[in-house]
C-alpha cells in the first residue's frame, strides 16, 4: 500500500513538471506571436506549478519572464 501511495505521489509530481514545462513553451510561443496577454497567463500558471513543486530555479525563471511582460 505504501509503495502505491509513493508511486501516485511521484506520478503527480511528474504530471505537474510536464504541465510546468508546457506552460513555459506555450508562453514562449504566445510571446513570439505577439500575444502578450496569453504569454503572461501561461507564465503565471507555470509560476503556480513551480511553487507547488517548490522548484526554486523555475520560480525565478517564471518570475523573470512575467516581469518582462508587465
């Protein structure tokens, strides 16, 4: 049972990491197309995911990207 719980927690972290990277890519693509509102939305979602994962380097990265759009 304990292994099952650990596996489930690991899967959730992996899913959150994938989502975080997806938000980074979508934000970059939106920014390249000149859609700054959309880019900002994706970066904010990515920042939230990074905070949930306690990924300090990604928190800093998303924070810096957000600052470039405000």
